[in-house]
């Protein structure tokens, strides 16, 4: 292929740009509940995100990458002209990255999954043909954007209601928080471990049977619960604090639990959303190196590495704007509420990564926060902020598609001569 080296360089640069956008926008969503509920300071959130986003991307990101790379467009449509796929995927990366830069500067929590799927569908449908798009697969992805916030909202509602019944609305809330906290942590450890063991470790050559995976996940869940239990028991009761806010000491315990759920959310996000940057990048690299559209191509490890690094830089540089929108403006968050939202969102995203469906972390988390808000009563939600968020979601798909079409024709003009 004539420009293969240039394509490889552009894939690396645009992939990093897109990953940066994911960090600035989507990771900020993932960390917003922890920062908004004051369980973590922004610097602590960035350190946790750096470790767990990177781990999730590297250990469990390959499954969703396949869908973004090969599931949305029909590879056969590009057999005669592989360059079209290269230009299209480069255009998709640049388009989605550009839109995320605009949205992050405005503080809008948009969906990076929307951005990239809209961009890929846009270039394929207009630049190639309507038939080049796997519409059934796109339909499934779109359906998941509706299902995931409803599922996360339902789980968050159930978790927060259980906290109200078992802890908050009892005669001894502090004592019950110490008693039930480890059970909630077991749930966090078990779900995360299960997806990593069953799906994530495959691409580094380690595999387990269903029984082994279940036993190992149970052991890790118990381990997380034990560590959490030790930390919880160190919390000192401050009688003065409870006078100004009845649940001040209970919230201290849930602030500790939120360190675990923030880690879980970061891992879940990394496992699902790194694919938005890495999928198109991997497609370009595969074509540029082989000169043809391969049905089966291995995913180079350094590609997931670029995705992981880009995400962390994005969060550190521009993430604070979206954190303010999601963490403070939708509904007032305390550690118990933030914990319920995060555990629900992380569970939903991890289940999606397990099945290889690219869901929107943004939708999932906002759905979970709304679920907590509804559990407190609808008046607790700022519907104006929610309305603005929904509008930014609707605009994202066409914005990604239009920018991708524009960039596709520019690449075609530059390289197609």
C-alpha cells in the first residue's frame, strides 16, 4: 500500500486524540459520582482512574474492540478498495475526537460510543453505500443505549432502596452500615473479577472454565469484602457531626466503599470504552500492514496501550468540567447515593463488556444517578440539567456522522489522487 507508513502514523495520532477525548469526557463521568459526593478529591480520582482505566482497557478491552472494528461495517464492501476502509476509520477517529473536544470544553457529558458509532456509520453509508453497514448490529447497539440506562437506573434504585431499609431508616444506622458494608463490597469484587477472569485474561493467553472462574471471582469478592471490612471498622464515630447531619458517620463508611466502586467503575469503563479509540485504529493498522481487509487480524498489544495512556491524559487535562456537570448538578450526591449509582453503572457496563456490546457509559451512569434521584423522590432531580444532557446526546450521533463524512472526503481527495 502506497501510503502505509503515513496511515500508521495517522492511526496512532488520531487514536491517541480520540482516547484523550474519552478521558476528558467519559472517564470524567465515571469519576463524577465519587468527586460530587466528596468521597474522593479530584487528584485522588485521577490516580484511581489512571490505574483502573488502564487495567480495564488492557485486560478486558479486546472483546468490545472487535465489534467497533469489524461488527458495524461489512468488510466485503472494502475488498476491492481497502484504502476506503482506512480513510473511513481515520475520518471516524478524527470526527469523534473533534466532537468530544467541543463537548468537553462545554462541560457536556456526551457519549463517546455514540460519537464513534455515528462516525463509522456516517462514512460507510454515505462514502461507500448504505449496504456497507451491518444495520442489524447497529440496531442492537442502539437498543443497548436505551436498555443500559434503564437497567442501571433500576439496579441503582434497588441498591439505594436496600441501603435505606437496611441502614438509613433503622434505629442504629452506623452499626448497620458496618454490618452490611462488606456484603455490598463482595458484590463489587465478584462482578469485576468474573468479567476479567472469564473474558479479559483470554487475550493474554490465560483461560479458565466456568466453574474455575466462578470460584476465583467468589474468592476475590470475599477478599475485597475483608479488606473493606477492616477499613470500615477503623472509622471513628464523631457525635458532633451527626448533630448537623443525622447520617454524617454512616456517610463516612460509604465514602470508604466508594473508593472501591470508583475503582470498579474505572475498570468497567476502560474495558468497554477504550474500544471506541482502539477499534478503528486496529482496523487501519491491519489494512495498512497487510494491504487487504482481513476477516481475522490480531490486535497488537501496543494499540490497547495507546488507548489506555490517552484516556488517562484526557481525564487529567480537561476532565474537571464534565465532573462538575454529572457529579454536582443532576441531583445532590452523598456517598450512599453515589455508591448506589456507581455499583449499578459498573455492573451494567461490565455485563455489556462481557457480551461485547459497546454501551454508553454516560447513559448508564446518568441513568443510575436518575434511579437514585427517583428513590429519593422526583423533586430531588434538576430536570433542566437532565434536559440539557439529553439534548447533547441527541446531537452527538449526527455530529459524529457529518464530521466523519467531511473528513472522509478530505482523505479521499488527499490520498486518492
